[in-house]
């Protein structure tokens, strides 16, 4: 299947022409030359009480949206379905609960994804001792072929994003983000009363605005 970049009609320079396929190009083509976009982005970066959440969400969306849209169009798989394949490939097998706890997707969402992948012949189940729901999931040969075909695109996109940092900065970022991820076991998964469910906030300084 041939992939085509999305067309943003409002920004197309002429009827039927594909608009620029990068945010920077669309920003430059906007009516005000991107002044409004720049002002809001700077506010979200440097005048934002939830500065970390903005950065993480923004980067995740800019990474996930084009890649999982491509996966859907090219292979007909949803994001949860591909997450199952990716997770099983990294560890050469695992249980549904392992995927859920390390991806953040609810178990019922992953259960549907696993069922569909099994129907497609991309994964298979292996019953573990003890019976019940103890089932090991593994990729089939077809599952491994799909993973091997798709992984390069995910790696190239990530390397494109990381190219803004020097190698030592990339290493520091990886360690800091891993530290936050590993602390996630102590975070509540739902909120009834934020005052009771959340720990007392600690005073943390926002990143200084670049000079």
C-alpha cells in the first residue's frame, strides 16, 4: 500500500495541492506567520504549572500519531494491537497482565486486541502450569515478520527526534525518564478526591526560560 501524506485543505496553497507535512512548514504558512502558535508554545513550555506533563504528552503525540496512523493504514492494526506485538517482541513472550502494567492500556482493551491478533495468526497462546488464566503469549512467524518490517520506521522517527540532543544528553534524558517511569508504581490509577488521593505536592522549580 502506498502511503500519502495528509492533506490539510485549509493550508493548501492551491486547490488539490498537498499542504506541507511538517508543523514548521504549516506554521510558516499560517496567516500570522506562526506568531500565535509560537506565543502559545512558549507559554506551555515556560509559563506552565504542569510543564512536565505538557512536554511528555506533546512528544508522545508527535511520535505516536503518524506512526500508528501508518500502522493502521498499512497493516490494519490498532495501536493496542501493535503494542501487544511490540511488547511480546521485546521480551520474546509474556502474559497479558505484563503488557497491561507496562503499557498503561486497560486489560479489557488488551484482551480484545489479543483475541484479534490470535485470529489473524500473529500471536499464539501457551498454557503455563497452574491452569486458569496463566497463559504465555508469543509471536508467531507472521508476527515476527510484521515486527521486523515495522521496527525500522519507529527507530528512524525516534532518532530524528533525539537528534536535537547530543549523545550524552540523550543518555541523561533516558535515565531521568526511566527514573520517573519506575516511580509510577506509587501513583493512583483513579481519583475520587484529589485532596485525599494525591500526596502533598512538593515544591519543585520550573525549568528556567532559556536566555
